[in-house]
């Protein structure tokens, strides 16, 4: 197995699946301005997915392009975090999911910019700009809703309680990472973890939210062991490609 | 004395219109002019927002990454159009929340075309090509509308609509040049959307109650039937170019008038859909109503937070 290929799938699938989830909001947002904002997030993420998966196809060298990889793998071959496949639930839960992810992604891209792999560093530079904006947006909503009304506070606390156990997987590491870290292709995750903790705690404190005491870590996505939700996401995502194989659109 | 004043105001107002001077929010205007514009602009805003739904229906099922991104961007543009238009209506004193509640209660209308379902990917092509195409036909003249804020909003909107129209036509072209299945999908979409798209220009001139006054006020520049004729004349050659058939056996080039003759539109169907009996009326309104209802706690919380922040800042300052 090619470590870089595998790692690019992880990055691409995180963006693809979260972008898909956000796109489900289109036309259903709590205000028109947020419909536009969530579409923006989704567009950025689909763009990132395109870049990562295109590069993955080149690295693999089996003439699969970004669409083949995005639309024609089986469930167990998707390597996204469990966090990003969590259902949207309500706007607050969507913003909480976004915040936990953005906080990680921003710190990660800040380092990936210095990758010895010039393609990765170029994708990271573009993605970093986008992610800084995403993080600003999601953290503002987490604070606003956490410290808003009693009802919104409760909703945000319950979103945090639900999602927290999936945040550990952001820092998942195995031999795929080790090899790449050694060659300076990707940053070491441990350093990011410390900063992520500080950033997240700071925002949650302003939001008057409490990190759950249950520190159970739910992982699996990186190994292709997903929740039941992914199958339904893929059923929609892949519908056209499966129903009309091999056609140009 | 007072009556005399109104006469002067009305005369000045009409003089401005006749000289193509834009009416601006602070200018005096007849109440009927204001009400006509509020009705038209908010209907237009609602159409943009409800119009997000039939296309939103295919975002998660778009066939490839590029199409997914283009469709997302398109639906996002429509949300933006809704925002400019609600703002334009607000310059006339309309209340955005009230306007939206009127939509949800069924009091306010929106374009009937969005009450038809999108049943295949080809419908994304047909909607862009025909529906955005018809919207452009309607809206380009509105860029010269006598009311300044509406005219200016339309300039921005039309640029984006023409991009939407092109991308829709490009989807149709790709399908028409594709496999037999794809071509059939494209033809089926054209069959379903052709007549409803022609209905988008509204009832025939003899039944259109608002047309004359709107034309005198230069809100409208062409009649419904004139616009419909332009649409047919522009679209028929496009369909021919990509090898699709317009579903109208009576369609025929008329050399004398330099345009196409076309078949009878089913106005019964049109009025039924306007009345609420289209295939998706209930679902569309229900979806919008739910979006507002489910978002209520978010808007309340945002207001509460803004209040708290203001209070904290004043405390800090004192
Ligand atoms: Fe629009
Ligand atoms: Fe429009
Ligand atoms: Fe459009």
C-alpha cells in the first residue's frame, strides 16, 4: 500500500463527506445568509476534495481520476473521520461539528504548507485561507448559540456531548502517518493536539459550554469502519455513477 | 389646497418617469406604484428562494464533482438574489419577515414553475436553460425599470442568470451528445419543462390585469405575449442545434411575422398551479415554513447574544 495515496484519501474524503453534509442544508438554513454561508463552506470543501483526490489518483498511477475516487469506491474504502459523517441534526449541531473539525484543519494546514511535497503544500496554502474563514464562522456561531438563550445553550451542550467522542479521531495515527512524517511530507499530529486543546477550550469557555467528562474515543473511519450513516450518504452521492456507469456528464 | 399638492406631485412623478429619471426610495410616489412594486419585488424574491428547492433536490446526487460545485454555486446565487430583492422591497417600506410570512400563509405568490418536480439530472439542464432563460427574458428589461433600487438589483442578478442559463444549456448539450439513455433523459426533461417555462411570462395579454399600468409606469417594458414570443424564437434554434425536439406539433416558422407560431398553452393548468394545485406547491411551502420554524431558536439566540454583548460593552465602558 502506498502511504501517500492512503493519506490523500483521508484528506480528500474528510472534505468530500463534510462538503456533502453541508450541501444537504441548501435551501433549509435558519436564515438566508446562513444558507449562503454553508454553501460557501460546502463549495470550499468540495474544491479541496477535488484537489486531494485528483492528486491521489496521480500518486496511485492506475489512471483513476478524482471522480472515480469520489464516486466509485465501496464503503469500506472511504477513509474519512466518523465526525464528518455525523448527521446535520440542527444548525447548532452542524456548527459544533464544523468547529471541532475546522479547529483541527486550520492547525493542520498551517503546518502542511511546509510539506516537502510541493503539490501538498500548494493545496494546503489555498485550503488554509478558506479554513481560517470557516473556523471564524463556526467558532462565532458556537459562542453565540452557546451563550445565547437557555434553549440554544442546551442544544449546543447536547451537540458537544454527542460529538466530543468523535474528536479523538482527528489525531488518529498509524504506520501510514509515521512514514510520511519521517519524510516531512505531513506534520506530526502530537504538536497539533496541544494547540487544538487550547483553541477549543478557549472557544467553548466563551460559549459557556462544558467538555463532557466521558472521554470515550470513538474511532474507525480511518480504517474504513464507518457508522451506518455513510452508506446512505454514498447511496445518494454515487446514485448517478452507479445507475449510468461510464457516462460523461 | 391639499388636492392641488397631490396633483403637482403626481405630475412631477409622471414627468420623471416619462424622462427616464429613476424613482428613488425617498422620492414621493403614488401609493399604487409603491404597492405594485412591493408586490412584484417580493414575489420575485420569493421565486428566487423557493426556486432553490427544485435544484437543491439534486445537489447531493450530482453526477460528478465539477457539476456538484457548479450546481451548488448556482443555488447559492439564487439565495443571493433573494437577499438583494428582499432588500429592494424593504426600501419601499416592506417588512421582510411579514413578506415571508405572507409567502408561507399562501397570501403571496411566487413563480409557478417551481411547483414542478425535478425528476432527473437532465432537469438541472432544462431548468437552467429554460427557466433561467425565461427569467433573463423577463429581467433584462427590468434593468431599465423606473424604480432605481429594483433596476440596480436586476443588473447584478441578470449577469448571474445568464451564467446559469449557459450552464444549463451546457448540461443539455452534453446529454444530447451522450448515450441513447442520456439523450432520452434530456428530451424527457424538455418535454416536461417546455410548456411550464412558456407559462412563466404570465397570462395572455388580454387577461393580464396589471400590464397596462405597469407599462405606463415603466416597471414593465414588454407585454407577456411579446416576451413569450421572444423566448420561443430564441429557444427553438437552440433545441435544433443540439438535436432535441420541442414538444409542440403546431410549432412552425412564420415568415411574415419573422417568428414562430406555436401551439395553444394550457391556461387551465396554469391557473390550477397558481391556485395551489401544482404537483409541488404544498411541499415547497412546507419546506420553507419548516426552515423558518426550525431556525427560530437560532435567530432568537443570535438576538439574545447580541443584546448581552451590548450590555457587557456598556458596562465595560462605564
Ligand atoms: Fe435568480
Ligand atoms: Fe430571477
Ligand atoms: Fe438563476
